[in-house]
C-alpha cells in the first residue's frame, strides 16, 4: 500500500548521463536535488514569485529512502504531496517513479520562518487550507 492524495503535483524529468554513477545507475545524490526542484509549487504558496529576498521557509530535515534501482535514459516522475501540517512546520512527502515503479521516496520538514527575528512563524490559515487539499489519504497506486 502506498500513500496517495486526491491532489498532487507531478513533474516528469529526463535523466542525464551526468546523473549516473560508476555502476550505470542514477547516483543517489541526485534524488534530493530533484526533490528540492519539485517543491517549487509548494514554495509558491508562501512566495508566489519565488523572490529570494522575501524567502520565508527553511529546511529543517530531509530523508530519502531507496526502493529500486533507477536508470539513465528513462524518464522519472516526481510526485509531491503534503504529509503533515503543523502550526509553523509541515512535511512535504515525495516519490520518484520510473517505468511504473516507485524507486525512491522522501520527506522534507519545512518551517515557516522569519529571518529578521530568527524565529518560526505561524502558517497562515489560507495556506493551511490549501495544504489540506494535498494531504495523503491511504490507498493503492
């Protein structure tokens, strides 16, 4: 059983030769990079223009779990969901799929943050409401 939601963000990327390791697999260091790039739709809830001078999120933790080997020359699909919504932090859960198989998954814990005060902020209710639409529900994929 995998976790799915009614609404998710999906992005398809092409693998590059430079993404591979000495064994011909996709290098495991690429997955967190791809996951971060696919979080842009979530970032836009907080900063619609992605202006770095107005950035108000920090990454508190990431983890990645590998489920299957990934290969060069095959497209990858990144699926992005919201796993948890707290008062000032939230989890972004992501999956990496290739040829119909889940190859990796991971969670990023993000904190809504004020750099001037160096403290977390309460997530605005309108953003929380949007996040709720992207939460996981149990199901089969």
